């Protein structure tokens, strides 16, 4: 396994911008992230969940070098981000998709937006063309490639934002609740795109509130799905998401996490029957019920 992101005893809090007297009491300010440790390997799929304000988005900003640790270390591609002389060199290998695509789209037309990244990298015209074609095909935005960006729906704008990130060909993809403002149709479409990117070898880190997304990749042998739960700035869970639903009811309740439908129904059956397995998908649940009935 090849480590691509590593945190060692990571602490972060926003510094006061007020007077020296206030700064002298900085040590009493609340940590946004506290003593975080993890290693993410190349090709991993990591889902990050937790309540609002728990520190999820702050962690993504640290990985993207938008912030620096207050204490401890973050290593990206084996480099301590606090010692990187040219952050842009590393950030050019990281793609960040925001929750609200309005905060990301900067040009007037879809084609200009998708071309913006590779053009600013100064890439040859043929490479730019190939990257645009690949990103457009993956996201399915060819039907509105020549439209104005301000005419698009929220879901279409998010697809354009993803395509524009893909044209810089990043090794790490960060998604900060990319579907939370969208219709379910676009949620499912974008999640499938994210799964495809991971299956192609991209390292994916996804922040989400949707418990259905916790189980991405658990049935796909090409992915290595992990779930992080962050609570009050602490990383309290880092393991297989299915194990969380089976064995950690206290974490689920404390962090207001909703069980996916298949997990909820199978646990209810298990509570009555005793020997029924926890299922992570409706398909698995249907198969287990059919098998159970067949045994009776």
C-alpha cells in the first residue's frame, strides 16, 4: 500500500485576529480538530461523517493546503504540508468539489469552465482537448456544453464543477457534501460518477450527511471503503462502515446518524429472529429474506 495522505497528532484551531492580549489566551480556545491520526492509501475511498461543526470541512481544507495545522503534521504525497515551499505544486494534484457549485464556477459558459483548469496549467491544445472529452463523457454534460453556466440547474452546475476539476487530472479528489443541495436524481448520478472515479484508481475523500453514502464501495472489490466519524473535533471511528451499523449503536445515536433503509430493516428482523444478518443493500436484504424463507 502507498500512503497518500497521513495525519500525525493533528490539532487545528482558528487563531484570533484581535489584540495581543487576546492572543495570549489562545491556548484556551476550542480545538476544531484534536489529536487526529490516520493514513489514507492511494486508491482508498474514505467517507467522512459527523454533525455540523464537527470539523469535517476543516479537515478537507487542511488536506487541500488551504489551512495549516496548529500542531502536529499532515503529509501529502510524503511531504509535510507545513514545509512545502510551493503549495500550488501539490494542490495541482488535488481536486476539490464544493458543496455549492456557485462558489466554484467562475466562467460564463460550460465549455470555458471545463477548459479553464488545463488552460491555466499551460498544457498543449491536444492534451486539453482529450481531457475535456474524457471529463465531459464521464459526467454526461455534452448536452449543455455550449450553454451559459448561469442558466443551469443546481445539479447541472455540480456536474460542470466536477468536470472542471477532472480536467486538471488530480490524484486525490475531495468532495465536501457535493449532493446535499440536490434532487435525488442528481445525488444518485453524482455518486455513481464518484464510484467510477475511485474504480479508475483515484483516491476519493467524501464528506456527507447521507447515510446511504457510507456504504459506497462495500460491494465493489475494486474499492477499499472506510468510514471516518468525527465528533467534536475527534476522530472516533475509522473502519468498515458495516461494522459501525452492526456493533456501535452508541456512536450512531450520539452523532444523529440515520441508518440506511436496508440496515434498519435487517436489524429489526434480527431483533425478532436473532440469527438474521445485518444487510447493507436492498438487494442483499431481499436475497437474505428469500434464503431465510426457503429454509423454513
